[in-house]
C-alpha cells in the first residue's frame, strides 16, 4: 500500500471553504475500538472502512469533499490529527481502519462531543459555507452515531445517502433495523456504495 499523503498544516492562515453540493461525511471511523462491545464492532467496521475507502476515492475524483466527524473521547486537549496518528500506529482493526481512511490533503475534520455530528460542533457552519445540499454518511456505529447524525441532517432538509455497506454495528440485526428506520423515517437512500449512481432526487432537498 502506498504511503498516505500527509495533511499539510495551515498554521493560522484562513482557508477558503470549497464549494461542494454533495459532501461525504465519515463518522467515527478514526476509533481505538477499545470500549465494551468494540470487539463485536471491529470486524464489520473493517469491512465498512474498505467499502468506504473505495467510495471516497470515486467521490473525490468527482470533486466531492470529505469531512471527518470524530469523537475526541473526552480528551479536550487532543486534536484530530493526533488521534489519526495514534490510531495509525495501533495493531489490529483500529490501525487497519485508520490506514485505509487516512485523511488526505483537502479533507476537512471536526471533533464532536456527543453522538450526532451536528450537536455542539461546527458542522452546520461548514456545510452552509460549502453550499452543500446532499450528505453521504458513512461510519460507526450504524444504530447510534450514524443514525443520530442522519436524523439531524434530515431535520435540516439535506438529501441523504447512507450506503449500507459503508456502516457497521455490533450486530447485523441492529444494523438492519437502523437502516430500515433511516430509510422509512429520514427518507435516506441506503443502497450499497457499488451501485452506478445515486438517484439525486430522493429524500429531502434544501432550498
């Protein structure tokens, strides 16, 4: 595997947000998986990360911007790239996932204090500045952080795609129930990432 391109530090220079009608939102993939139940989540999380890495490559080629939305695990003096470096150096699934989805130059990142990527985070401001109207949400876990993020996005009238092969939960039953709920209630497209192209008219649409 080629060495991932590092994200160059921008120092204190302001960076103009890119325009991106569609945004790929990666929720909690950079994750030590050291919590109770993490051993059940780890194998499907690796599979989801592999599928997401392929999707990310395709969407990036189309000009879609990626935002990592990650827990800070209660360490408020930490930063996202320190967490990436820590996870990349880990053995096992956590390290494999971090290496598969290592942030590239041009990717954006936020830290979130709770389950939804929108709660008490700058995500809303970023998406508004980027003129986004559609979110592609991938990550961990399907029935917790992904679902709550999709719910908040639905309230904000984003079109939503949650690719079923790009999320993972501690059980297949929990994942299936969550995907069905998001499809029925939040009007999410839950088709797999490998289909040719998403029907962009599905779901809500921001004015």
